C-alpha cells in the first residue's frame, strides 16, 4: 500500500509538474504560434491518441485476457474467442455509447448557450472547437468540456501504476510515458489561444494548473481500485481498458481530427507536413507502447 501511494503521488506530481514547466518555457519564450503550427500539433496529437486508444489500451485489454486464459487452461478455444468478443467488443460498445451521450450533452449545452447569447442556434455546428469554446463559453465552461477525457487518463494511469511492486518500477512504462506526454501538444495550443485573447499570464497559469489537477483524483481512484478489481473481478479491467480505449478513440476522431483534416487553407506542401506529423505521432506512440519492463 505504501509503495502504491508513493507511485501514485509521483505520477500525480509529474502530471502537474510537466505542464507547469512547459508553461514557464512558453511564457519566457514570448513567441507566437502560427496557424500551420497549430495544425501540426493537432495532427501529432491525433497520431499519438489513435494508437494509444487501439494498439495501447485495447491491446493491453487483449494481453490481460491472454493472461486470464493461461490461469484457466480448461477453457475451450471457442470460449476464449467468445470471451474476447464479449469483453473487448462489449467494452468498446459501452465506451462508444458513453462517448456519444457525453458528446450529445455537451453539444446541447453549447447550443443552448449560443442561442441565449446570440438569439439563434447553429444546429450544424456539432463539432466542439477548442478556440470557439474559450471564446463563447468562458474559462470555467471550457475547462469542463476540454477536460472530459481527463478522468480516462487518470484512471488509466492509476490502474497501470498499481502493478508496480517497487518504487517507480512499472510493468508498462512506455504506456505511462505516453499518457504523460499525449496532452502536451493540446496544452500548447490552449496556451496560445488564451494569449491571443490577451489573458494575463497569472490567469493562464491558474487555468493550466486546474486543467492538470483534474487528472489527479482519478489517478488515486484507479490506483486503489485496480488491485481489488484485479483480484475480485479479473475480467473487469480488460473490459474497462477496452471501454476507455473506445472513448479516447471517439473523442480524438470527433474533437481533434476536425481541427486539421478539413483545413482548406493549406497548400500541398503543408498538407504533406501535416501528414508527416500525424505519422510521427503514430510511430512515437507505437514505440512507447512497445516499452515494457518485466
């Protein structure tokens, strides 16, 4: 328990510390970010998140099921396949249902708010745009909407951390590193959006700190529940990993991909650069997911 608490605390400090260090670097650099760089950051984030959701989380779900089958050698091959379909497929279905419901609620809130402010509602605007959120909804509402996936990050980090038997000796170190890094490109984009709105650095700091802190409570929830779930409900964690992977994949495709995929202002040169950043994000994510410490 003491080792688990220390590991969860270390991860929590890193989750909050890396964005704050990046904030200081961006503040002192005093450089502006171009529209094209924005698009490259979105593409890079998408590459990382798509692989994290599929090859990472869903792949880990399959890996844990294979371990379960080894502990239950009497299961027939047919039952193993049906179990994989039920756990991984069922988790993905539930994750997509939850993601669609959350998307619908956010859209309706945004639609109502736009109608009350502007006197009309654009029913076609069903994609949440980060810059428009901050412009129209203000800081607190934007924090809630932008951070809807952070409980996924926290729970996943906590679950991954509870497998360590010694200090910072995690079984799946690459996936943990990937979880710590995948939000940083979006953090940079949000920082410069706020700078373009002439927000003072002090407010941006507190906004950034809150965005980072949201993950922390869920890290401890995932960490302390993970051991109990692994012992009492061995099929529950693979189900949750598949569900979280589906939610993360849906969120990426619906919220981040539209930020760069339909940009008609890019010439062919920038299009190739965008694809390169997307590919680099995918390759980096694959490499990090392959880093296991046994």
